[in-house]
C-alpha cells in the first residue's frame, strides 16, 4: 500500500516534466545569439538618394534581418534594408536577426557641401571605396564604362569624388609642333559626352572635375618652356560646361589662379604641399587666402610619395604631421594625396597615420568646390 502511494506521488511530479518534451524527441535549447554586421561600413547620402544595406553573419552570408531607423525624418529604411535619405542630419539604422544586433550611422547632408571633409588619395581603386579611412578620392575619368562603375560604387559607399577629365599629358601635345593642342583635349572630352554627371553632382557623389593637371607647369611644349594660358583654361571650362552645366570645374595652383583672376568659368584651384614649400601651416593659410582672393573654391593635396626635400617618400610620422595640418583646413572641398600605393600603405605606421588624418578631416564639414555658385 505504501509502495503504491509513493508511485502515485512520483508520477504526479514526473509526468508534467515529461509532457514538456512530448512535442519533440529532445527538449530544444534556446537558439544561440547570432553575430551579425551591416555593410557597407559607411553611409553618407544627400536628400532623395538611397542605398541598399545588407546584414551578414560571421561567415559573410546574407541574413534576413528586421530593420529600423532611429530618425525616420532623416533616413527611413524598408523591410529589405533599403535606406532612403529624407533630410539633413544623422540617423542610426539597426538590423536584428536571431537575437543578434548591428547598427550603422547614416549621414544625410545637402549636396552643396559634405557633412565632413572627404579624404582619400589620388587614383584610389574603386574596390577600395568605402574602406576606412577613405571617404573621398581624386580619380581619373578613363572611359564611360569605367565612370559608370566608379559612380555606382561611390554612391553606394557615400564616397565623394573629384574626377580628372583630362587625358595623359603627352596625349595633349601636337605631334607636329610638340606643344599643347586644345583640340586634342576636346577630342578626349568628347569621348565622355555620353556620361551623365548631373545626377551624381546633384546627390553629392561628384563634387567637382579637374579640367587639366598643372596648367602652370612650363612643360606644355617640347621645344621651349610654355604654360597654359588663362584663355585656354577658360575655353576648357566653357567646353565642359556646355556638356555638363552643373559640374564644378577646376585647374591650377592657387597662386597661378590668383595671378590670372578674375575667372568667368573656373570654379576651383588645386594646390599640393611638398616639404620644400616650407612651414605647412603658413603655406596652407597662404594657399587658402589666394583661392579666396581669386573667388574660387579649393582642392587640397599632399605629396607624400615624393614629399621630402630629396623627393623621397614621407615617413609615417611626417605623413601624419603634414597631413593633419592640411586636414584642419575648413575651406577646401576635399583633401587628397599623391598617390594610392599599396606598397607604401603597407609600411609600419602609414595606415595609422592616414586614419589619424581622416579623423581630423571628418571632424569638420567641408564647403562645396566653388565659391558662391557654380560659374
């Protein structure tokens, strides 16, 4: 009798526990927290622009996350991760998947200027767009197909570009005279006519285009020293704007631009620092003063691959010192440098120096690449 009562007691307590597991052969453990991340790593848009975000797991596979925005008045996001910029400001978008959580900051700024000063080297490969610390770049136009690929990636990753329109220096020299021939320049521009810059100017992806590099140099003729004239550069600007009316165009060092001022069609100057130019802060202030006096915007550059007095590459310490001084400039529309070089970048301390420069550049806004309005 006692044995029977004990059995009943055991069954009363054990059966409910067994029933908890009856729907499954084995009691299921709670799912592990999933580690996810959001790509791209940097999102900078202008009102009306959009970019697709993707949530990926630790193996890089895309997952179906749920999305939300901290400020839909700035940037709203769809159920599939498409971010649409609404108005200037900053919003945080968040992805949730299997208890995993990842966020990404979205900056929305007016296309007239950048939310922060773009920074990146000349000839940055398109595959590096959006890779820290690069937020901008000076790129060669190449072909229409190359432009289309670059623009799509730059827009996706919120990278701001200055595009060099001109062909190689030697391609603009007449084979008979050995001197600059503006018709050869125009023929190169004509090849780019099918490309529509206007949408990328409107959304801030393209902030300017350089008509020609170093018009102030004396090597525009093989037989004698020759510089480009103001008349030639203005003719280039007129020709380019007849094709792309909203595109800000630039050329030349700030002192050369000032010496030839006023300008009816040129929008910005382009100056590059080398250690032989003396104190970097004094040079920076003089350069900006010249651009302002000429009534143009400015593109700032650092020659770090051949920037020492003997034309050797700057050390990481020199790179950070001189680059940081230039990054404090609040007048230029972009800070670039000569030139993207994977071997140089791999040297100890170089990428850390670039990151420090980028941090300073990104700590303040940048104006557009023109003064007042596009001429």
